[in-house]
């Protein structure tokens, strides 16, 4: 069976620590795959908050996840502190990818690699929107003139 491989950058632009809670544990007594998706979402919200954005208001538009890939590399358990390192890649006129490297902070062990495809969406008009210039200015200043 073919495995998903993600091309992650050497350096990441942002990181946040999140702990694994008892509610994140599944019947295998480790972090459940559905809960990892929830933790990725929380990390993304913290990334946006760092740049003074909310998921539904980035230059007047919201974000929509178009695809998701998670490659698990190790188990994680209650009380583990996970470091989520994040960067933006693969920009296009409507969005970009957010890539993640998740490590166990105490054990310096890779737990997962992930990617979410993001597009900007006008929820009032129910249609895609171009990447807002303010998003590029704050989150990807090297691309600020591209929108």
C-alpha cells in the first residue's frame, strides 16, 4: 500500500505547545486520530490569533479546509506535551497549505506530520475569495505583493 509523504520545510515560522488530555485518548490508550485533527485545528487557531486573525475574519473572509493529511510516526499519551511547528506553503490565488510537524516536547520524538489545504471563502456570497492582502502582509510578507 502506498504511503502519504509530506514535503516539510527545514524551518517553521510558528510553534505552539498543546498537551494531550484524557479526552484525547482512544480505546487503544493513546492519542486518537480524530483528536489529532482537533489538536491541529487548535494549533491553526493559535497561529491565526498570533497574527490577530480569527478563522472567520481574515480581511473580511473566512478560511475553509479543503483537504487534510496526517502521517503518524509515534504514539502519544495522556500528559504528553506536543509541540506543533507550522508554516505556510504552496500559495495560489485562493489559499495555501499549512504544514505541521508535531513532536513530543519532552522526548524530542516526532509524533506526526500533517498538512491542511486552506482556501479563503466569502461565507456571505458562498464562493471562493482571493487571498486577502492583509493575510500575506502579516503571515507571508515575502509574498505580500502577489494577491
